[in-house]
C-alpha cells in the first residue's frame, strides 16, 4: 500500500480487512503471504568468480600483451628454442597481468558486499497480534495487514502505519534513512503533503529504524522489497559502476598506441620484404619469419608491459599516504578520481558538523534591582567530551561557573531532569551517548559548570580518569538529590518534571519548550545574589525576545529550565504542580560545525571545487549552519542557491539546469533525491564526490564518481563507497583531493617516462631495420629493459613530493588526454634521442671501439652478404654479443638519466635536485646494480646474451647517455617561459588556505 501515509487509520485497516483488536487470521496471513511475498530482501545472484577474472582482461593493451606473449612463445618453438629462454618473455608478461587481475577481482568482490550488509538492518523478531493474541515471531513471517506493537529499543521490522499510541509520544531515530540529526516524533494523523518525502510521512515507521521513546501499535503496509530499505536495494542494483577518468584516458591511450604499433610493425615488415631472400636467413620463408620476429619485438618494445603494474603500485602508494590522513581507500582507481573532482556533495550532520549536540548559549537574569539586566554566556566545546569553558558576554572566561546561582541551578536541573547517559569508550577513545541528544547536551553542560565550594575544582576534575570524568558532576548531583517522582514529557505539555529530595527539602525541577515553561512561571532566579523576584511582564518580554533571537537568528534548539520548592513530605507530583514555577534560565543548543571545515571549504574554492551541502534537515537549520561555518560569507543570501527537494523537483527543466549550476544547499532530501542529484551533475560533465553515512546514502555513494563514507557510518554505506573517512571530517576530504591530484601528476610523470623510453626502443629497432644493420637488441634484452629498468624508477616516481600549488589550480577536465600537444612533442624528442643513442652505441662498437673490428660503415650495412664476399674480417663478428651489450647498456643508462628528468614536469634539476626523491635515487642505484649483475655473472649473461664491458666501453655509454638531461632541460626551459610562466603568474595571485606541510615547487 504505497499511499498509507495519506489515508486515515480506518481506511488503512479496511484496505487490509483487519480488526486492530484481533489481528489477522491464519487464512488471511496465508493469502497475504501469497499476494505480497515474504518480508525479506531477495538474495541477488553474485557474479561468478570466473566472470570477474575474465573481466579484468577486457582491455585492449592487455589483449595486445597476451597476443605478443603467445606469438613470442610460438616463434620460439618454431625456431627450436626450448627451456627457460622460450618461456621467459611470455611467462613474465602473464605474471604481471595475473597480479593486476587479482587486484581488480578483490575490488569488485568488495563492492558486492554492500547488498549483503543491507540485510543486517532488518529486524530479527516482531511482536505480532494474530487471532486475538500477541506472540513474538520471526520478522520474516510478517505480512501486510499484521498488527505489530513496538516500544523503546525496537528495530522496526517492516514499513508500518501508526494506528494507536500507547504512550504520550513515540519517537524514532531514522537517521540511517533520512540523515536527520535528531529523532522524529510520530503521529496518527494522515499526511496531506503533495510529493511527500520520508520526512513528511510522520505516521509511517520505516523498516530498519529504531524506536527511542514511547510505545505504539501499527499495521504492516510494506514488506521485503516494498519497504524503504527495499527501494534502496533496488536503487543500488540499478546503479552501474563507471570507469574512472584515468581508466578512460588510459583506454583511449591504449587504443591509440595499438594503432601506432600495428602501423609500425606492418611498415617494418613491408620495408624488409626485399631482404626475405637474403642467404643469411636460409630461404624466403625463414626470412619472413625473421622479420616477423623483429615486428613482434617492436610490439613488445612499444607496449609498456609494466604500465598496469606501475599504475596499480602508484595508486597503492597513494592509499598508504591517504590512510595517514584518515582516508581509507577501498577502491584503488578512486584515488586518482579525487584529483579531478569538480563538485563535493557533502552531508551536513557528522561531516560538516560534529553530530554531537552541544549547549552553545545560556541566557539568565543577572539582576532586577536596577531594571532588567539579562546575562548571556557562551559555552565552549563541540563534542561529548566534558571539556570546554564558559565565557561571559565580553568573552571573559569564568574560572568558577558554579559560583553563579543561575548556572549552578541550571547544572542541577540538567543533571536531575535527565534520562540519558554519557560514558567513555576506551576502545574507540571517545565519549559516547545513550539516549536523546538534547538530554546528553545538558549532561555535558552540567560537567562544564562543575561543582560549587571547591577552589581547585577545574584542576581536580582533570586529574580523574576519563571513565570517572564522563559523569562525575552528574553523579554528584544524583547522589545529593534522591529522585522521588517523575512526570514524563508529553506533546501537549511539551515539558517534563522530576521531584527530588535533599535533606528533607523537596524540589521539583522542570525542563521543556521555552513557551511552555515561561507560561507556567511566576518568579525568576537572579544570577547576581541568588534572590527570587517576581516574573514581571517586562522581564517576560525580555526573555521572549532572547528566545526569539536564539531560535530565529541563531537557529538554536532551545530549552527552558525551572524549579519549584514543594511542601515538606511531598511524594508525588501531578500536572497541577507544574504551576507557579521559578524560571532558572534558557539554554540554546546546536549540532556545532567542525572548526576546521571553514578553511577546508575555502581551500576547495581556491582549487575550483564547488561544495554543495546535502541534508535531510530543514532548510532554515541548514542555511544557518552554512552561515556559521563562515565559508559562504561571499554569498549575500541563499536565493537561487538553496532548494528543498520538492522545490527543485517543481522547477521547469530549463530552470533546473541553471539551479544545478548555482546550487549550494539541497535540503529535505531522501535517498532517491541524492542519486538524482549525482546523475544530474554528471550529465553536466561534473566529476562528483558524494559523502554519506546512512543506509539511505548507499545508492548515491555507489552512483557518484567517488563515494565517501563516514567511519562512524553504517556498514552498507562503507561497502557502497570508494573511500572511508576514519575521522568523519570534511577537511580530510580536501586533504585527500590534494593527494589525489599529486598522485595524478606522478602518474602522468611515470607514464611520460615509460612511454618516452618505449618510443626510444621503437626508434632503435625501426632505425636499425631501415638502415639494414644487424638487430641491435634481441627480444629478451628488450623485455629486461622494459620490466626491470623501467619498472623500478617508474614506481619510485610515485614518491615525488606533492607540488606546493597542487590546490591552486582548477580541476583538470575529464576529457583531458594523459598525453597531448607540447608534452607529446617532448616525448617524441626524448624518445628519438634515446633510440638514436642506442643505435649509435651499436654502430660505435663496429667502427670505433678498440675491442671491435673497426670496419667501414658500408661493410656494416651489407652484413647480410658477408658470406658471399671476400672480407678482411670473419663474418662471425656480426654475431658477437659486444655491440648489443653496448647498445643495451646505453639504453639502460639513458633511461636512468631520463628518470631523473621526471622529478618535475617543468622544473630544472638545479631547482629540484635528485635527492629530493631518495626513493628514485635508490631505484636507479638498484637498477644499475641488477644490470651489472647480468653483465658480469654467469649464467645470467648467457641468458640475456650479454658480455662484460671494458672501461672504455662504459665511458662511451656515459657520453652517449648524459645529453638526454641537457635536451630535456632545454625543453623544460621553453615550457616554463611560455605556457608555464603565464600559469604560475595567475596562480600566485590566489591566497593559500591550505595548512602548511612538506611541499615543493612545481
């Protein structure tokens, strides 16, 4: 029954044909179970493991690598190669791909847990009336029409429509569904609101929410998938994961690379068709196979085999750094997505605020002897910890608050007229509440006021253990006063009272809505001397004015406190006793904003990131919070920037687009609205980060480009998210965004390094084929260079420090290519030099080396006809391993110098020296050590077809390699003095709102 909230109680009961005094009969239960189904969330079939594994190989670069590995293995078999040599290259490639696939499978398996954990919010049992009798049955047996009784502590077993109140009120905590910061009072009357959201359905008890006060009966109107929880599940199922910006760009890059590789391989093969019949090959077919091997070697050289592994490693390094910032990453690719986030949709409660209700203001009557003199106090501390000072109107701290009569009696009343508990959790190292947030706030206020008569009170309290300190002052007052009688809170009175006795003196303490308490008061306590004076119309008007200011301008939740001296021996209190009260004071409380949020939002503005506050709370409260944060001071008002969900839905389509571009605040939302907001922003090409902690947030978290769950949130929200904030702090998101940008910069740097190196290898093979000289490098040597020498330095580039201006530029565009324009030209220049230097090292050995044959260049070009001609040298020199060893070593060393070039995209090595990244220096050292190992240690030298080098050969290697640094320094100079200079001048004009940390210039 979808519109039960809009129907009266008799209409709902008639719809299901149920008598509220007897419940359903067995026959009705059977029929309804057949019609509506069971009260369980259906189990969704999980993706088979083998499908998850195959999905990881659905990538063009990966497919090309697999094809290269297979072809390489087949060619080795055709040539009669056996043992380790035949299997080495394909085996290493397949091992890398397997490791990468494992990371992907683990990530996707975690994502499917969200649906399973949603079931944890279903109740286990329910108190059900059937056939005229109440019984406790499994919640799964509930059917629509069942009469259910709920009371304090009950988890609602299905969607229920209230039919009878069995106490003065019923309050439900439905924060996991709506995100509301306080419990909600439920009622029997039907809701007439059009387009009602969950918050408007005040007569519906939603499945999975918890009763915090009162007792009631209700009729089941929705079970299983037809509940609020069920709609969240359906929404999560319909949400498909989308590729991250980096993944999309790497895919595009892979497609481009595949086309280039295919073109070059075919070109090399065609260019050498004339050499197929050369005698050295032993026939046309053998010649064709030989040059096909060269083409395959070219493909292996062009494909950065280590790229998937290095990207994964760099992202993993980023997750470790982010964990130190209290951001726990669940999905590796999301690390990089943070870097291009353009909109952060932040939950209000618990993210921008502490989610710990605190008393922030107190108003009392200071004196009435010389006119009405009210006094206001400000209370420090924004958590449940009993820490915080009290300040007077001019900002002076009160050393002993309990010396002031009104503050002392406020503390007494707060401690005694209270049903909540505060305790210290040593495992989590935080103070936790049990009970209503407003009552807990009063408990904490009593602790901050302290106790009277002890000059050493503040320091004495600080000497207690945290467990003892949690409620020390409250326990003191509870021991001093014995509670005799209690009048519970009711909706009509809007107050509660407790009768206490101390030393044969009976006092009634009352608290409640200011208008209710004030109307029952005839006198007021003065703060200067503790005297009690009549509550005159002038004093009453002044208090009402202060109340209006607290509730209106400051949007504080206000409570008034009062007391009454009762006749001796009074043992019970009644409603008639709640008259002629003495007014003590007015307290205003709020869910306070986090202190660090202001600077974090300003940092977002500087970085070109828009922050939107999305909350289930009402519009006025949320707007007030935004003003308190202080980060929205640049807005004169919220007109056109603040919308409730219903207001936004009623806008015409054209106005919705404009509203989305300007929106700062989105209130009274339910789960479907959050997901709708994410989809609408994504359609405007925004990269959206969405925060959330409740079950209600799961669909939006899953749909967002990056879902951010709170550490204190529900397991469902965490499972649906990409990242979890251990400290629930918005400022942590901003730090994580900065880290995400740094990771992308480092990712771009090592892609640049690997691609420029691989371009060098392609140029080397291509030039050798065009010149008609022997093969400069054999495939196993190329594989060594790609995996070992490229892999270690490329990974170390991931340790480059964060640029100082990383949060001073706008987010990069999602469609921005990883490699484009000027940067690609730089790749080509560096790559061309790497290739030419490698070929030069090969040719140098034949023509100039003292250990070489010193033949003419023309002889080298005609090596394939050596056997047909008379020569002064043996033809076996063309099979010597020295020249390929020199070429391979030049390639390794030039790439090590090129790695140092990548400490920064544009800054000189003079500004950012190599030791700024010791990991990179170490990786270069380890790589050279490994290279020397294969040169000078057998059988490794045999396996890689290399020989030891002489000192002269090493000197030549250095001469050929070092110029790559000079070339890149020249290219960097042009970058800084054209594109870079203008960019830096623009960025320097912006203020730096980020906290100081270890940074470097870009």
